């Protein structure tokens, strides 16, 4: 009887809590962000903050396609977000970023 109670406790209390705590999130460009905001984000991230990581969004890199400002900015914004503890502040980018719970990875472009 004790082992059944332990199993029930585990299934109803620990498993859902563990899933909630470990929920993964990503930072992507907000649909309302302007091209100017996204370009400013890329200029800052690739110009001084994550310079070596930007090779992934360059021609031939796994995240070059689709070759859009939104896609490139989203990848780099997420890289910064993950590196800085996936906090709300690390995805703000002057209100041009948003946190999502759906993995934006596509093809060979894997968002960490």
C-alpha cells in the first residue's frame, strides 16, 4: 500500500512540478518590431557582444536561411537571452523581443 501512495504522490505532485520548472523558453523578435530596431539589435550583438557567434547567421551558416532580418535578429537575440540567464530583461531589446515557449528552430538552425 505504501508503494502505491508513493507512486501516486510522485505522479501527481512531483512530475508536473518538474515539468513546469524545466519548461524551455526562447527569445525571438516581436512581430511589431521595426526593421530599424532589429538592425540595431544585430549591430549591437554582432558588433560588440556576441561577435564570434554571428558567423552562424552569415552566408553558408546554418541559420543564414531564411535570409531575413527577423530570422537573423531572432537567432542572435535568443543567443544573448540564453547566455544571460533567460530572464525577461535579457529579451527586452527596447521592447523588440518577446519570449516564446515554442522552439523556433528550423532545418539545421537550432536555437539553444
